[in-house]
C-alpha cells in the first residue's frame, strides 16, 4: 500500500488523542477531565474497532485489496484507546485502589464487560506482528476471531451505559450486525 | 443577619400535609410581607442567557446550612458543564444550544390542589420575592459535585401564595417543552418522555433549604443552568433540581417523575444523596468535586444527604432509605 495513505490513516487515528492532550493542557477539556477522557477514548476506541471489522466487506466492495493492510493499524488503535480508557478509569474512578477495582468488576456488569473486552484484546495486540502471525500459522486466524467477542462486549458496554439517548449505540450495533450478516452470507456461500 | 430555621424534629410523611395546611396562614403573611418589602427592588431579566445583575442579600458566614466555606466551583465551570438533556446529552451541549431558548416572556402556572390557582409572570417572580444568596453543594447522580452560590427564594414562599389545600401532599414540576427551541427533544433516539417532570413531597417542598433559584454568582441564570427559574434541592441528586420551570402542580398522589419512570431501578423518587446506596451502574461512595484535574482528581467521600442531614434527616425518620432511594 502507498505509504502516504498509511501515514495519513495513522495520523487521522491519532488526531483524537492529540485533541485529548491539547484539550487537557489548554483547559478546553473542562472542569471534569475524567468524564471527558472516558468519553473521547471510549468513543474512538469503539470507532476504530468497528472500522477494523468493516475492512473486509469494504475490500470486497471496492475491490481494493490493499485495504487489508490498514486493519492491523485500526485494531491496534482500538486497543490503544481502550488502554487509555482503562487507565483513566483506574485513575479517576478508583484511584488505583485494588479493593475498589475488585468491587467495581464484580458488582457492575457493564464494567465487567468493558474490562473483559480489553482483556481479550490483549493477546490480539501481542500477536499482531508478522513474526507472531507466521509462528502461529493457522491458529493465528482462530485466535483473532476473538475480535467478534471483543466487539460484542464493547458495544454492549456502550449500550448498557446509555442514559436516555440510544442513537450512537444503535448506529454501532447496526453496522456491526450488518457486518455479521454479510460474513454469514459469505460463509454460507463458501460452504 | 441571617434568619435561622428550626430543624424539623418530628416530621414524617403522614403528619406533614396537615401541618403544612395549618401553617398556611403564617406562610401567607410572610409572603405578603415579602411582596411589600421588595417593591423598590430592581431585577433585570435578560432575553438571553443570564448575566444581568440582581439585588439580593449576600450569604454570610454562619453555622446554618445556607452557607458553606468550601471552595466555590468557578462560574465558568458551573455554566459550561451541565446536564440539561433538552439541549442534548453531552455535557457541553446545553452551553452550546441553550441560547436557542427564549426565557422572556415567561410564566409559571401553579395549579392542582391550591385555593388560588394562577399564573406567576417572570416579573412577579423577580420582583415579588426577597432574593437571597445560598451557597450549596450540588451532587450529581453521576458522581461529580460542585459548590454553587445561588440567588433565589424559598419555594415555600411561592407555594404559600397559591394557598395549598389540605389535599396537597406532593408538588410536581415541569420544564418547558418546546422542540422548536430545544434541539435535544427533537432527537428520534431519545427515550425520555418530554416534558421533563420532577416532584417533591410537600414537607420536602416546604423545607427552608428548598430554593427557587433565579441566579448564580449574583447574576441571572444562564439558560443552560435553568433560566429563568429553577429548583435547587441541595440534599438530593441534581436531577431533582428541575430547570426552566413552567408548571407547578400540587397533587394528592405521588407524581410520576421523568427519571423514575425511565429507569425505576436506577433513579428513585426520593433520590436523596446516599453513599450507602450505589447506582446499579456506578458507586455513590465518592464524588469528584469540580474542578478536577488529571493531577488532582479531587475525589472526596460523599456525605449522607449531601451534608444536610442535620436539616433534613428527620423528614425520613422511620423510612428504609435503601428501599426508598
């Protein structure tokens, strides 16, 4: 793939983070940075994840095979935003206190889900490079199917915390559902 | 000097409506006196979004709950970080879009179980009551909090003018609902049944802490903070402090409130600040006192009744607050 395109996508995905840092330094993040950071990182983590899942259907549609080369970057960005999201939760909401972490994880299912989603991304991120891909062979693809579970967890995590307007959560779930149906139809055809 | 109030000692839901009824005359006298006393007062109500000067009695350091010397949350933060879902669910949406609401002319309709139902025009609100400053803690159900210097008058004075009947056991409030001016209510995916509704038990409404606010930081309210007139109930979660009120209805039965209707497991009718009862989705044991920063998150323990227990705990004696959350 053209390095200019890859570079552009890299910087586009980094923009929300740059905005985050700028807003925190300049004060534009407002009086409650906890809410601000959680919101921005949660939103962009979900969007990168969704985009990474939409790469395959888009590739088929456009016939542009090189799109596949963007998938790993999008997946790693999703993981990156999930890490900042989790760190910010640990910092602002539980003050890095283990006992509160345990209580939150056990008592609040949507936090359990979100954490499980992050945890399942961990092996995917660690095995995302080419040498791991080679070493794992066929198992690599099997392992990376975990991303569907990650997506289910992530989007339910979002839907679960909606207070009164379900618009955005609905959009993610619709696109994700559509992607699943598309894959299922392709799978049926291939069998 | 500040007028001190008595902490209710034997208040309970059963006897209060009657006592309120019996107290009616003294409230009426107080209300009438206030109306005469402030005839010289000049209050300017702006079309748009607050900032007009008000004449009021400043809060002074005292032992009562009308004042706190905790650090104030800066005015800029109070007016930029808001929940007012009529203008969108984002924290900065109200500050961005609330100017689309016109707050003058404005009137509040007082109906239901009252001897003299009627309308109170904004001019009557601004000039008809002695305005005073109250520095209150505001605890949002989302686990953040502020300290805000409000300007307003006790709700009890307003209610007294309309002569609640013996059947008046609850007060229901409604926010303006005008999709043309409130873009949040035009969202197709919003699951709130507008208009926004809130309610109090009569004894809660008559408590001296319960304030009808028309200003903050000495100026009229910015639209996003609930202009031109809003409720402030400092011992309850912020969503009880309904904004931009157009209707007050006194009822015999408990009114259905917006959040309670939407998610009864998560938001109760009482919604008293209570660190012992967590929201199902997050802890209420602590709060972020705003402004908070990355290096100083400012997490502090949440107090029962938001620190106003001495004044209001008696209202709920004998009630299981884990059940009636």
